[in-house]
């Protein structure tokens, strides 16, 4: 199986049809990591991103329609300099709307020497609270509930560090763990 890594919206916009074909191939995981960073166009402009929220939504909506069951991961940065409460609420609404099963939430940290480090910063306590609030939204939904009871074909990719579990992924790169004893039983039943 091949897993495509990460792409930003401007690099995929002109290739959506081709990308959907690739992600529908049986030897490619139906998974893609597309960082949005913020759902505020104002913040994205300050970040010097080459896309707007509408571009991100167009990519996500297209792939969700053309690649049934696709897993989409994204990144959010809380507290970029100049981010207002309204900007942050737009990001919360995006997460509530799409219910990303994989969401990487980070507080902005100014790297010395970068343009963003010279802009007035969002107070540390505000960044911390926004991170907590967004984490609470993320943990409020269960993106895998509809999969309970399903039988799925998986590819075992590794053994857990304690050797008690095999770690596998299904077609959508969703992680599945099974006890080593159970998977050995399945292998023996199938004659593998």
C-alpha cells in the first residue's frame, strides 16, 4: 500500500480529478493530510499562505465526494499574531463542520528572526485557552462510531513496542490494533 503524505491546498487545486483517481486506487490508502492552519482568511493572509478557506473547503468537499470514506487530516495553529476571537471562532466552526478524525492542534510559537516574531503576539494564556477549547471540540465527536461492528481488511504494518498488539491500517489509513494471539488465530484459520 502507498500512503500519500501531505499537501497544501494550492498544490492540489488544479489536480483534484487526478488526485481522486489516485486515492481511489486499490493499492493507495484513501488518506490525505491537508493543513488548513486557520479558518480565517485574514489570519491565512498574515501567515502568507497561498490559499483561502474557500480553497481548502473546495479541496475537502471534492475529495469527500469523489473518494468515499476518505480520511482527511488537518493542522490548526492557535494564536497566530493578530488572531481575534472571531477568527478563532471561524476555525472552531470549520472543525465542527468537518469533524476531522485526525487533527493536529498547535499553539503558535514565534521563531526568532521570522516576520511573525516581530508582530504583536496573542497573550500566552489566550493561546493556551484556545488550544484547550479546540481540543475539547475535537474530543466531543467520535469519528469512528459508524465503523463499530464492521469487518475490514487491514494491512499489518508493525508490532507494538510491548509485543502485545499488531498495528494495522485499513484502506482509509485508520489504525486498527489487534492482539497478537487473535491475529495469529486469524492467520491460522485462513492458512496464512
